[in-house]
C-alpha cells in the first residue's frame, strides 16, 4: 500500500468513527417511537398520549441543551474530547432508561441521554468535514451522517426482532453498548488540525497534517483570514460562538436555525407517533415497525443521493425540492393509500425529512469557517431542536382533538413547505469578506 492510499484509509477511519458516533443519534431517534406502544402498556405506568409526548420532548430538551452547549465547547476544548465524553454520557443514559421503574425516572434518564447526544453531533460533523479532501467534503460529510439513518435502521431491526418477545428494556440496554467503541476512539480518533492551529499547537497540527495528507499551509492561511475577518488587526482573536454570532454570520445562523426548526418538527413528530398512528389505522405492530424501517431506507437514499447532487448543484438547490417532496409524501399518507402508495409515501417522507436533516448538517458544516464551525452547527441544531420538542406535542394535540389520523400528516406537511421557503432565502455563498470559508 502506498502513502497516498494509507492516508486515504486513515481519513476514512476518521469518517467511520464519526459515522459510528452519529449512529447513536439515529438509534435514539427511533427507539422511543418504537417502544411507545409497549411503554403505554407497561404495568403500573398508566401512560397516556400527553405523557408520551411530554417524555418525548424531555429527550429533545436535553438534546438541545447538549447541542447549544457542546458546539461552542468543542471550539474551545476540541472535537475529540467532546465526542468521547458524549458517547460515555449517552451510554450511561441509555442504561438508566433500561433500568427505570417509573415514568418520572424514565423521563429524567431520557433527558440525560439527550444531553449526551447533543454533545457528539457538532463535533462529529465538524471533524468529518475537516478531515475530508476539499473537493469531497459533502461526500465525506454524507458518509459520516449516514450513521444517522443507519442507526435508525439498526434500532428498527432490533425492535422487529426483540420487542415482542423481550420487551422494551432490551432496546435501551442495547444502546448502552455504544460505550464499547470508546477504546477504539481513544487510540484512533485524531483531534482537528484546524483546532490545534487555532490554539497554538502547531507542531501537533503539522504532524497530523502530514499523516492525513492535509494541506497545512492552507490551514494556516484559513486561520489568518479568520483572525483578520472580524477587525482590521489580528487581535482580539475571534472564534467560536462570538464569530458565529458576529454581523457577518448572524443572519445565516438564524436562517439555518429556522430551517432546522421546521424540519425537526416533522422528523421527531413522525418518528414518535408513526407506529401508533399506523396501529390506529389498522396495521399490526410488526407492520408499523416495518414502516419505520422503510422511512430509514428513504433517509439513507436521501442523504447519499442528496450529497451526490449537492457536490454538483449545491446544497441549496437540492434541499428545496427534497423538502417539497416530503410535504407531498405526507399528503399522500394522509389519504390512507393502498399498500404500494403507502410504502412510497413513507419512503418519500424519510428521504425529505431525515435525509434532508442529515444534508443540512453538511450544508452548515461546509458553509461556516473552521474557527466557528462546531459552534454554528450546535447553535443551528440546538435552536432547531425546539421544533423537535414541539413535534411530539403536535402529534399528541392532534390525536387528543380527535380530528382524524389524516390531520396529523397534514399538520406536519406545512413545516416542510416553510423549510423550503427559508432555504431559498439563504445566500448561495458565504459573505464576501469571509470568502476563505469552506463553501
């Protein structure tokens, strides 16, 4: 094996570790929705629709706390440390969920789990982009973010195989096994070269650049541009949250956050309520779980195919039609279609909701400079998760109002159209004075 192929393999190992980390988020996205019917039937718990939505929202509240806090923290102490801490935190939270013996204890454990998830996502996305060849950043980002729907696929398969026979606790216990990847991360996950340069650790950064075939002079040049972009002099050094919320970037951050808000309403609302809604429509539990699986395959297709298109057309031109396709698919589902159209509608909903969510991560990561990349991802997705908190609540409100199953799908179709409108307002390139950024 020559040096070039070795360096490519090393980069792909970084992407693989980021992939495995992000798969945690995808697993957790599905596990609650898959176990809701069993949680409702848990002896002595007496779950109702409002409590299901509330505990689903607790997880997302914890995730929002983790995202908003961990993004800026990653720009301060490093991507590697945050990823490893987040994996440990999530694993312990999942174990507490499996051991919970009351709805309150379960809800607290879900909140704690959400904080751990929020800690891993911004750093994993940022690191996968920073170790990608410059002309393949969307592809590397997509490969890492494929972990999101793949984690959902794994959870769906485990639910189909184990939920009926072993109950809901085994699915959360399986999530706790993510702690086993920590030793691999300790030895093989590198720190961000950009982060090391930004914090004066240039010898370490130069060594990593050589090992992973990163253009070290280009990293240095990007840092110098970052130092001078906020003022005429290189001091004070502006990075992280301060840079992300500066006048040059603030409007883009807020537009991205509004886009994330709209689509998270759809993603989390459907994933919590889809199995129960399908059962109300007359489908057995196994069939309802299969629909979750089909949605995840649609998400994987949307992520990889969308990334391929984004490298050629730009993320903005891909996300708009994907969001609109999701809205159309939800309208189809609201009509109680035949089996073939049902599967196509669920597949399209996955492609345009979860698939578009993963694409939006890559869009944000490549839009902002390395010195505030994790902060921007954390802020955007953290604020966006307010929509994720509302999504399960919207489902419970519609079910509680007895308006009919179709109105749940109609309610989620509206945010997808709004997301398309918001993306159309984002300028296609970063601000001119920040032209060095990865756009």
